[in-house]
């Protein structure tokens, strides 16, 4: 496996880990806190997390050359139930990890088409789309993290990568999520 492909594989796993931590906090919210209006780019935790999922669906479709394109957004049904949303996000995280697991060096510079609707169709490099997708996740997870500060639940720590120092502290999570192969 190439260094770039190996890095994408590790980032996909870290993405899964971070989403799991965030959703564990969200699932502990008191009734009403998930959808109450808050300060943020999207006006609630629910809307922000639904946005993350919709964008994941869009870009993973492009990466897998599924051909759905912007119809992902027209067909997307927002989740009102945080548990159902967590399950849907987990499924996409697992699909993204599987995609990254299958990457080889030649794939990193290969171009796939992103259909931007009326703006046109744009061929993009797979590694650029993946980095874009991961940065999008980090950006909006940070917004949810800030919103959690105004709830009954303490925001989880999300600013970690798989550092050797952290492994003993995170062993249970890594085992539960089947991420032990990263160590």
C-alpha cells in the first residue's frame, strides 16, 4: 500500500472514531436539546449533523462513481431521531473506510467526476476529494462540539489522532470500533 493510500485509510478510521465520540455525546442529550435552535452555521445540532451526512453521501457517491450526483440532496430525508442519524452516519463511515481500504497508489491521482448540477461536471482527484471530505467533517464536528457546550452534555475530546500516547487511554473505543489494527 502506498503512503498516501495508507494515510487516507488512517484518516478514515480517525474520522469514524471522532464521529462515534461525537454521537455518543449527542445520544446523551436531554429531550429537545438535539433540535433546539443554537448559534452556528446551521441553527441546531440536528441540522449540522444531517448536513454532514448529506455531504458524505454526495462525495462518497462521486468517489464510488455511483452517478447520483446532486440528486443525493433532493432525495435526502433529514433525521429527527439522533439514534437513527447516528446509525446512518456509522454506515457511511464504514463505507468510507472500505473505500479507503481498497485504494492503491494509482487511485490517488485518478479523477472522478463530481456533478455540480447547473454549475457543471468537474473531474477531481480522489486524494483531493478525500481530504476535502475529511476537512468538511472536522469543520462541522467542531461546530457541533461548540453547540454541545450549551447543553447538559460535556463535549467530547475530538482533537486526537492515533498517537501512541493516547492508545492506552482509548483502547476500549478502538476495540469496540474494530480499529485495533491501526496499532
